[in-house]
C-alpha cells in the first residue's frame, strides 16, 4: 500500500503560482498556476487536478495563509491613512475625521 499524496508548496515557483520574466507574468508550468502540488510517497510532485480544488479548498487556503505569514502578512489590511508610509501625504489623512 502506498502513502496518500500530500499537498506541498510548488518547488518551482515557491507557492506564487507564476513567474515574471521580461515584464509579463506567466503561470508556473509545474503547478499550473496553483502554487501547490501533490507529492506522492516516492517524493514525486504532480499538479493538482482542477476537479480536486473544491475538496481541497480549506487545506489550500490554510497553506496559502501560512505562506503569506512567512512573507510578513499580519492578517488584516490597513486603511491608507493608517499606513505609516502615507503619514505625510494626501492619502495619510482620515477622510472621515471631519464627520466625527
């Protein structure tokens, strides 16, 4: 009996699902743009078939959240006026401040 396939980050695109070469982004050939692949018991990777996406949605979302956290994502977006980089710009002012 062989071990079931596990879902792994694509080694070719490191989970991004695409490459940017010469100004245009193209889907990764290895994972077909998904960012993740099936890995069998022998360590061979293969693309995840489109028909499996619905059943794997929760797992793929969890893996993607983990990848984003590794990149520094904190879990929520900040409004422009809450972003330190925009502090002294036109977008750094809370447009609702006058309504309070």
